[in-house]
């Protein structure tokens, strides 16, 4: 079950919210826990035992850490938790990749049977690790009630696709929260924005990208130079709209029941440097690696060699976190090179406009590494984007694809900026002193969630339907 499905939108979510609103306050966490486990079990019931088991290990280790009276014992329980959780993550996510590498070195022809990857394991594993480490650092108190810790790591809002929510962010809200009418409205609006970004924009951009630069299908063929760039620009838009859409929906769902999750994306394509891009992109992942890997290793307050080592470790892990494949490791190394180049050579010497253009170029080319697991396909895509092996500059097919999707691309670019939020704020300010603006603001507040939800539902009903195809030159 995913957020952008009829089952979730018209059955699961309405039932959960109705039950949640009508039960007494003391039972609301129980409703969320049961519904979250049902949601998680939908894709694989047996893996409920895995998330429950990991939560049990972390709950027990955290309680023991807080109760221990010497540092050695506290460190021992921390190590036990890290070994258990990271060991399970390594087995499920990286065992097939590791054994594939070993078999390749040994020239073995035996088939590799990789375990099925449980959905969301990276997210809830990192959440539990951050919780236990924070208890070890005495930044939070251990949760003494097991099922409440299980609720924290399994909340269906964010256990599948993030953001990575720190325990200290929601610790108080687990027991003490209220969802006011403004919270519920803000949550519904944010969810509808995310839903539209996913099913209307991201899915349509994915269609265009899959047409021009299909990955993993063996269908990647030579085409004009502009075809390669149009396909990768569509993918660049798709991947942001897709990732940020799920964060929007998770934040909105949490807000509906009184949880206030932190922002996970801050318009990253408005960045002026690669470092700025990573301050804005997948913020919860970046802060996790910063607080639990980079700073404990010494951060930047060390020798140059140690700084480079610390950065290399972080970006190796960042690449691996996104997937068990060499292209993700290469993607992490790619960003490591540019971040070190900025740190040691450029150091804010570029004008902001030039930095913005250069960074967007770096990011777009970086998505080539991210998209293609097959190095042959990756090489052909890079070559085509640099004009090598391209069949001319443009073609009738490429021009047709562009004209059919020009409005989709324009709307998607606008959705990557803060223009919508800025206009809404300006209208709210004007509404304080102007009656006509007040009526317009009220109408906007009422209609935007409804229109976005209806358009999203129509797009879902049409599956591969692209509403922008009728707006073309």
C-alpha cells in the first residue's frame, strides 16, 4: 500500500482518521500503532516481526543504557544495539551485493539468492539507531513503554519513505499532543500538495524520462543531443518531485494527528553550491550522517587528511544508503569530489548566479550516475549528453516530445521553487487590509486542497494519463 493509491486514499486513511477522532484520547496511540502495523504488514506480514524485533532490541538496550552506572556497561549495550540493527540492515540490503562481488572475483557461476528487502528498513533502522545513541549521550530519556517506541519507529506516515524522524522531535508529542482545526487543515493541504506533486507531476515527468532515457530495459539507443538532455532534465525534475512529495505527504499526515515532523527538502534546486544543495536535499539524512558519523569522526576540526577521510566515509555511506549497487557508490564519490573541490579550491569565489548554474549542471549530471545501474548504459548517456555518438542536435521526435510536455516542464520547474508559498504569503498579508484580497485568500484556502485532490484522483484513475499533453504548442 502506498499513499498514492485508491486503497489508501479512500479506504485506509479515512477509516484510520475517523476511528482516531472518535476514540478517547487515551486510545489514540493504540489506533495509530495498530493502523501502522496493518499498513506495514500489507506489503509483507512476516516483516512486522522484524520491525517489532528491532524495536524490542533498541528498547531494551536504551533502558539498560540509562540504568547502567558505569560507562563501560553503557557502551556495551550501545554496541549490542548497533551490531544487531546494522547487521540486519547489512544482511537484507547488502548481502546480495556483497556475495555478487565475491562471486565475480572468484569467477563463480552459482546463482545468488538475495533476501527480499523489507520496505522501509533503512528508515526505521536509522531512527532506532538515532534514538539509542541519543539515550547514550543523555540527550533524551529512554522510553520505558515498549509499544510506544514501536509506535515511534513504525508510524505509517514516515516508516516507508521518510523523513528520518528523530525521537527527540516527537518524544513529547507521543504522550501529549493536540491536533487543532488549523493543524488538521494544514495537514490536509500539505498532503494534497504532496499527492499532486507525485501523481500529476512526478509520474508525468517519469513518463518523459522513461521514453527518452529508459534505464535497465536494454532500450537505450542513440538519439539527438537535445534528446539526452531533455530526458535527464525530466528525470531531474521527477526525482525531486517524487522524493519531496512523499515527505510532504508524511508531514501532512503527521500534522493531521498532532505530530510536527521537521522539513526534509528546502527547494534544493535553488542552491548556489553543491554544499548548499546538500543542506537543502534530504535534510534528515544529511543531519543523521552529520550528527552520528561525521562529527563523531572529528568533523572538520582536524587535519586535512582526517577531514578528507571523514568526508569519504560519509559519502561512501550516503551512496550505499541509496542502494546496493556500484553506481550509488560512484554517485557518492562524485559528490565527494565536488564538495572537496569547493572546500579547498573554489571556497565561495564564484558569483551566486554562476554558482547556481554550475551546481545545477553538476546535479543533473550526477543523476545520470544515480539512474543507470548498468555502466554501459551510463556511459552511453554521458557520451550522448556531451555530443559523442549523438544523432545530431535534435529531431522531429525530440521536438514533438518537448512540445507535448512543455507545460508539464514549466509547472514542474515552478513546483521546485517556493513561488507558490510566496504568493500565498503575499495574499495573506494583503488580506489583512483589503476585503477583496481577503475573499480571494479564503477562496484559495478552500479550493486549493480540493482541486489538487480531484486532479490527483483523475490522474490516478488514468494511471499513465498526462493532463499536460493537451496544453502544447
